[in-house]
């Protein structure tokens, strides 16, 4: 599978400003429009509003945006056509702030993604490459993100890590030929 042809489900991981969102958008744009962008960010301050505006500005009018800070499994289950979810890390943050059951939410999302007809591209920040955080909440978040990524990577047909704007395939589609949950 080339970088411009999406699989049924692709997980795109990367650090901050690694190019993961732009890469994920290109994958979905290789499909016939219209495209659905499920956004999990909440604009709590001016800086976050500017980030959201930057993301929206680079997308064409063929994109429909659905803001879903918490009810992501339900949104995925209801979606049709090509879907991009950006980002799982912010969704996990929203769940932590809501004191939700992270394990149950992860499983609900994994089930919804498994049932989605695709193409489905999920974007997440890889936060597990740095030092061990100095507080319990940050460690809980980092560990939950790692578990979420592992769970979705098992389900994904393809996993890509973006570094400095370059997509590096971690799990090629050939490792999961004909995979249908």
C-alpha cells in the first residue's frame, strides 16, 4: 500500500508538530470526498483556538468537521465514508478530566473502529518516548496513551510513525493481509 492509498484502518503516531495530521489528511484525501474530520480538541484558550483554526484553514471545503471531545466511539459507529480522527491524545485527556473509565472507553473505541467500514485514519501523539513524568497524573496519562496505542495498533491494518514530517511505516499492511475483525 502506498502512502497515498489508505487502508481500512491506519494509526498515525508522532510527536508534536511531526506532520502527523497533515499526513493523515493526505491519506483520507486520496479517497473520494466528502471526508469527515472528527476533532477531539477543546478550545480552552487563545493558543488552542489558533491551533484549531490552523488545522481547519488547511482543509478544503470537501471536509465536514464534527467536534467530539468525549463520545468518540459513538461518533465512529455512526460515521460513513472516509473518516479522520484527530486526535486520540486529546480525547484521552478529555476522558481523564471527566474521570471516565479509560479501559472501558479504549475497548469501546477499539470495537467501533473494528466495525467501521473504513477508510479510517486515527492520529495520536506518541508521548512514551520521553522521560518518566514526575507526577502521578502525568504517568497515568502516559501509560493510558501507551495502552490505547497498543490496543488500536493491534486492530489497525497499518501503523505509521511520523518524524520531522516523514512517515515511517511501523506496521505495513502486509503484516495483516485481509484482516477483518
